[in-house]
């Protein structure tokens, strides 16, 4: 994401300073783990996290030629209309594969380990 924002002056530097040099540890009833570097994601609960996710993920819509996509926060809806149910199911299966490939290409599969796919059909 920061690479794609390189033409925006100081903005990428500000974001990098927000995302770099972060660490975490776990404390369980007074026993603490070692500190571990955080190299992915944004701080949970931060006000800017939804915006950063939207900026990072918004180009996924360019990968869909035949379907409409709707993005809201971390939800993605792929909408298609075909003459029959078999074509609709095939189109939506292809869309799921497109999303999977996008996540792999962008090293983002860990962000979506708990993702759910739901197919709704109106006949």
C-alpha cells in the first residue's frame, strides 16, 4: 500500500511511522511472553484502521470484468446476473477464485483466514 502511495508526498512517511516498529506480548495472570515484532496489519481498535484497509483492498474491484462489486469496510459483495442458475454459480465460483488469487498475490491471506463466502440467489 505504501508503495502505491509514493507520489503523495509526506503521507506514506506518516503512515510508515504509524505502522513500523510495533511489538506485542501476551500477559496471562502475571506471566508474560517474550516481545514479538508486529509486521502486518494495523493496531486493532485504531480510528484509522478501516480507512487503511479500504485503501489497501479497494483495487480488488479491478479484477472483476463481468460482475459488479460492492465494498463496505471489510465486506465484499460480488453481484452478477445471468440467464440461469448454473451460469450464476459458475460466475460466482470464478469470483471466489479471483479473490483468493488477489489475496495470495498481495500476501494478504492471513488477513482473511476467517472469511466466509455466502451465495444468495434470486430466481
